[in-house]
C-alpha cells in the first residue's frame, strides 16, 4: 500500500503490483455482499461455499479504498469475470445486465475510491487552455483496465463517441459534467438525443454501447475534472462530428496528454470516416 501523497504512480509500479496479485480479489471485496449474484462474479468459488471462505478474507470490505488498493484489486476481479463469462454464456449475460447497477462489483469498487483524502488526483490534473479537454493517464495494466483523469475547460465538450469495451465508469472530482446520450434512429440514420444529465457529485455513473452513445462536456464557468475507468483499455473509438448523419463516423485514436504525471508530446489522431456502404 502506498501513501496517497506520494508522487504519481509510474508504469513499473502499476505492472509490478498487478503481477503479484492473488487469484481472488476477496481481500477488498466481500463475496457475501453480492448474495445470490456471487457466482456471476466469483464463479470459481460456488456461492454455497462462499460463507466458508470468509475465514480466508483478510478483513470486511472497508467503506473506502485508496488508489493503490483499486489498481491492485481491479485486474484480478476483471480476469475472474472474463474467465467465468467465457465458460458459461448465462454468466456473461448476467454480468452484462449487472453493469452499472448495485450488483456490479466494478461500480461498487470504483465508487469506494476515496476522492477526498488529500485530493491525490490533483497531481494528475494537467490541462491545456487550447484544448477542449485533456486525457491524463493515472494507471493501466494494458490488459484489463485504464484509469484516466480528464480535465475539461469551461464550456467545452467531447465529440459524440462509442465505447468499444465492456463499458466506461465515470466519477466527477471537481466542478460539474454534462452527459448527453444518443441513439441511432434506424429510419432517419440520425443520432437522436435521448437524455441530458448534469453530474455534480462523485457518485459513479456508467455507459456502454448497449445503452447508446454519448458526449461529455463542462457546462460550468470553472474547469471540471472527472475520473474515467475503461475495462478493458481501448486504443480507438468511433466519433460522430455530424449527428445528422450516423452512417459516417470517424475513428479517433486515443492519445494521452500526460502519462503518470509526465506530459506527452502527442496530439490526437483522427482517421478518415468509415464508409459503411461502398465496400471500399
């Protein structure tokens, strides 16, 4: 465990911590908390035997966890989910249905990350007044997850985009964030807005492609900061610059403004629009 006031975690620390994990994430997560849903996420331990494993738990699940505990626990939990889903289709379906709900251990774990103690995330808060927002990498194992701090300039927003992964969990650290969601109207081939929600507290929210696409922005007069957890990491995504024509998305390559607190001299890359109709 590291102190929250230490310098930014570097890639070697992240990789070393995730390589030495035990198979089960139960040192942080109490399987009993998920009741009958436990086999969905901890399938290698039948739920009927879950109570018997309580003596193996190091301690009951704490009210809050720090960054080191989050990145130590996530990879093993996500690998378990992947193994269980690959073995039994019904488990995969149940996991997908639970994403973003109270039955989702990722949502619970991410929501318990302490954002108040020392405001440790500020060491990753690097912005650029010439950009709508910046992506600042906090931690990744390049396999199961990526954790980013996004810094939003006042009145700026992202393009509408998808999430080619299991989903994206978001928490507001400072300021307020406006999320606008869209779905493609199959009759008009337009992206139609389905909701607008302003988030001002640190409670986690979630989206994946089954729920639609979205854009995120800062509607306030002051900068805003938000944590974004992607599982697994994504290298590119589709974006829509013209919501009136959903048939021609572009592809954006993910580029970070900083990694582990160090600035990168890389600008975002925008590929040519995808042609769905011509086969070229």
